[in-house]
């Protein structure tokens, strides 16, 4: 009976050795397993390669407000396709409007198709062939109409026509468009005058999307007055 018991122990021991040996070979070939909830380290590159079509790695957090990754490197990741950066879609870019033709003394150039958001809006206008007399002033400004009918004016500028030059106006301003609102560039020549925007010198307006801009830290009018 004792010899049979010893034989059974010998067989179990041999199997255990074989299993441990197999695991040792597997670890030597594939490396250590990645443990969830633990800090994993490696002295060489860790690579995940999926051999069938589809996503190679999926990372989810309990809340969509949580960042799925944390990194300490500032190097560029080649071929990384980010859908959003700073809350903006990866396809977001500066919007542009161009207008040509003869205009009357007051014209609204609408920023049609401008999505809701905050923008740095710039414009340039040349009052070509202005029909009024020298010494009169032309002006442009951006007009924001918010939901409910309130109006905000910004980016105002003006210039007087001379015997040698027509007015050329340009300005940049921070503009916010909300739901139900609109943004237009209003340009006015002296009453009764006409002017022409040509293809070589058109009215040009650009809007660059800006996320998270605030006036935090900027001095108020009262603070500026107090410092004088």
C-alpha cells in the first residue's frame, strides 16, 4: 500500500514539474501578464496586435467625464487621429466669407451658417470707387443679435476718404453666437454713397473657433481708472 502511495505522489510531482516548466516557457516567450488594478512595469515595448479586423484596444471609464488615459510624455504620437481637442471637433477650422459687388450706403454682411460658439472674428473691407465727396467717413462694426432681441456691437472702426485714397477698414473682435442669435458685419458709406468690392479686393470675414476663453484677470474700467 505504501509503495502505491509513493508512486501516486511521484506521478503528481512529475505532472507538477511539467506544468511549472510549461508556464516558465510561456512566461519566457510572452512576458508577464498585465494585472488589472496594479502598477505594471516593463523594460521593453509592450505591444498589442489584433490578428483579425476590428478595434485592437478598448478603454472605458465609469463616467464619461473621466479621462481614459494619463500620460507624462509631450512627444508627438504619429498617426493618432483625435476626434476632439479642447472640446472642438477634429475637423473644426476657420470659417470664411467673401463678398463682392456694388453696395449701397449701408450693407449687412451676414455670417451665414456660423455654428453656436465663441469666435475670434476678423474682417477687412475696402470701399472701392466710393461715390461720395472727399472728407466724409465710412464705418464698419460687428453686430451680434442674441436670443430675445438684445444687440451687442463690437469691432467698430472708421476712416475718412481723402483725395488720394478710399477707406480701407479692418478689425478683430471676440464674438459669441448663441441659440437663436445671429452675427453680421455692418458697413456704411456716407449717406447716399455707393461703393464696390471687387474680386481682387473683396469684403473678407474670418471666424476662428475658440474654446474656454475668459476675461479672468483683465482689469475692469473701474480698476483702470483707479490706477491713473
